[in-house]
C-alpha cells in the first residue's frame, strides 16, 4: 500500500483522472499564488500522477471584512496578467481540464489576442457542439448561440482590457473561507477576462457579494457597463453545466444567450 497522508494533508486522488490532470491543477495553483499581493492560494505539497497533496485547511464563516479583502486581493491576482487570452498557466503546455474529476471536459488553451475570438471559439462553440450532440438544443436554439459567437468574433464585446490572470472556475465552492480569510482552490487557471471570474461568482452566489465587489472596485475600477456583460460571461459555465448535469441549465443558458444575439 502507498503512504497515507497525515492529518495535516488533504489528498485529492483519482485513478480515472486523465494523464497530467493533477500537474495541470498544480501549475494553476502555483501561477495564481505567484501574483504579487493576490488572493491566497492553497499550498501544494506533492504532485503525483494519481493524486495531489495540499495543505489541509480549517474553515470559518466569512464576514464582510473578509469578503472585501478577498475582492481587493482577487483584483490584484487579475492585475498580475497573462501573456494572452487563452494562455495556459506557467509550467503547463497544451489544453487543460474543467469539471468534476469524474466528468472532466477539455478546456481549450490556445493563446489569442482578442478576448471575443477566444471566448467564442474556445468556450462557447465547443460547449454548444457538445450540448447539441446530447440533444439539449433544437436547431433554432443553436442559431441563437451562433449569433452571439459571431458578435464575439467580430469584436463587439472587446473592451480593450488586457488579459488577466484568472482562476477560471471561480464559483463560491472554490473559495475556502478560513480564519485567516479566503483561499483559492480547484482552479482552471488561464489568461482570460477579469469579468469572467466575477460573473462566475455571481452566477452561483457568493457570501457578502456586495463587499467582494466593493473590495474589487476599490483596487481596480471597472467601466460602468460591466454589470451588463455579466450574463455574457456566464454563458460558458451554464453550457458546461448543461452538458454535465442537464436539469434546467440548457434553458438558463438559452435565456441568457437571447440577450446578446
């Protein structure tokens, strides 16, 4: 039998995980942790082919001050930047992974200069194709998403923002609230748009959300139209959830897509 982790170690393990999966996660954690003054990141102790050992965290209930501090730190993580939209974390080459370990989906990571092209061609359209293959959308539904993708490819939603160093899967379950504050876990880190992380937090709810946003805006000001783009950034995670879980996620994704067709 292999050596068992101690009580101070949290081991993520999977015999079915694809080759490189845990190295991919470790690379993302290290890249996020390297952001000056950025959000705290769980410490990696060991990377193996079938497991990842992390420092075991203790948990606490978040308060508004913790949420505000996290928002400011997240902005600094984003400010650390990335070489391009779609660029992988330092130390990783090729595409990444997204989703639960038992149902991992490929995450395209081909660097692009335009966020709109990146988001359309490596996020929206691949997930749309997977959803169509599963019979989740009719032809008329697919046309709606394709129109949104064309607008993205044409640069209509490019706002001149530089590529940000984003977590990439920042729903509230991937923030561990500890006595010392928020700690990032389980990233799908890459170069992306900073609003993508914020939109993901808003999609599934985040404790003291208004304070998170306040802390973020205090560190990095966004233009006044950013709330109108939140639903656009939520299209990809909703399509991912539609493919993985079905339920009402296809309807929710389609409803949002209609706003931007």
